[in-house]
């Protein structure tokens, strides 16, 4: 595994090293500037915990298509050194897309990971996934180095159907120790819509959980592309998986074994908030504790919900301590809502508009909860004096 990772590190960079050298320039600070800096430090930081590199340079997809073609025709197999993405390519792909929207919408920092639908763990074998994950994670690292104030990384794991999750441990270690990543994306269904893996409560997953606890990493429970024609990838498979993950945890005692384990269930938690009464009732029938005790010390929901009534419901039903701001911008839903005239995924507007939240609540959703759930993120911010 590490050999593959090392090859990816050494060959993916290309010939452009601009942005890899940082110069510190001493500045004489005047009192007015110091006061402005203090005010800046004291304002709420808007942390978006759910971003994907959906705008990666085209060369990445071209290389991936060749890798997939080589599964049938090995002569098509691309070499790592054939994938050349310069720093300027990365800048161009970020500055006019994610960074522009962050500036326009008023968010400060995004927890950034590889494109979810491109993970496609069902394709090939472990070797396929390992190489692909190494490439994608290294690219995210480069984004975080070029834009260190705006992006911090979360890892794609090299999962493969039927393969022991222990094979992911080397990539987790690399992403933490070499790249400074603060979270992982865990796919509960590497089969791509056929659900052949054990539930998240099964000991099958424990090696990953042990590493997460050791390194202080939360996992966003996020599936990838559906290859089952019954399930549209972003319209049903993603939301099915969110709901399924929640129910798998509800029916188990997973968090007795891992009291410090943290899961983020994205897209507003699937059906969980809307059917909170059903889940409370099912827990009661199963003789489980109240959900506040049974799950909510360990499970959190993001705000990737793309209309005002949805955010209103989420913030009314789910305790504010369990909600983290997110938008998944330039993701599944990229258009403008004709009813509002704003982008569907501009979720900060919904947080600002809801009547369910106080200013203290908004601070928790925007910043406080993210720092608590992502301890490595909090440490990285504190190291910068933030």
C-alpha cells in the first residue's frame, strides 16, 4: 500500500511547483490594524464541513477512464506519471468555482474531499481503489497547500467490496500524518447500491473505527455512485444510505464499544429528522435508550438541505448541538431555485432566515460544533491563532 502511495506522491505533481513555497514578510502593525485583526479573530468562522472536488481538472477523469478501460484491456493501463496536473490547473479549477462561491456566500473554510460519485468503490479490485484513492487524496492535499486558509482535507478510503477494511489503514495514516487531514469519508456500501457489506454496527468495520478514535477523526457516512438501476445516485441512493446508516446505528449498541466515535450523516440525515417520531418509537420498541442518550453523543447531521422548510424542520427537530453547517456546493443540485432566485445549495441563507435559531445557536452550527466534532480541525485552527 505505502509503495503505491509513495508513487502517487512523487509522480502526480507535474512540473509546476508554484504555490509550494511560502514566504513570510514582516509587517509593522499599527493600533488600528491590531484592533481590526482582533475583531476579525472574534467573529464567527463559517466552516462548511461538506465539500467535494467536483471541478477537478479534466485530466483526472481522463486518467480514471483509462484505468477503468484497462480492467478489460490491460494494454490500456495508464501510468501514474501520465497524469500531469499543474498547480495552475488546480488554481484555475478552484478560484472560479468553489472559492468564488465561498467568497460570494460568506463562508471561510471548507472540509474538502474527493468527488463522492467518483469514488466508485465497486469498480475493479482493491488495487484499483488503492491507486485511485491515493491519487485523489494527494490532489486534495495540493488544494489545501495552495489555499491553506480556505480548505482542509478529508480522505477518501480505498474500499473495495468483500475486502477487509484493514486495507484502508495505511491510507488513513498517510492522510493524517503526511497531509494533515481532519476526517474521512466512509462508504457503508462499496458495492454501489447492492448492499453486500455488513451493517456499520458489525465488527467488520472495527479496524477503521479504532483508527478513527486513535487519530481523532470523524467519518462522514457517504456512499458513491449507484450501479443499481433501481437507485438514482444522488436522488435516492445517497438519501437511502443516510437513513440506512442511522437505522443501523439505532438497532445496535455500537457506541458502547466506541463511545468516542463520531459519525456525520450528510444531506440533513436522510429521512431521520422528518421521521423522528418513527425512529424514537422504534428505539422504544427495541428497548433502546432515548435517542438523545443512545445516538446523539455520536451522530451528527449536516445542513445539505436545499429549501427553507427543510432547514426549518431540521433545526426544530434535531438538537442544535448535533447540526453542522454544510452546503456540498457545486454538487448534486447546482441550479437556481426559480421560487427564490438563489442557488439551491446556498444553505447559509436558510440558516440565517430560520426563526428557530438564536445567534448562539448559529455560532454552534457555523463553527462551534465543527471544532468539537473535528478535533484535528480545531487544533489546526488554533495553531494559526484562530
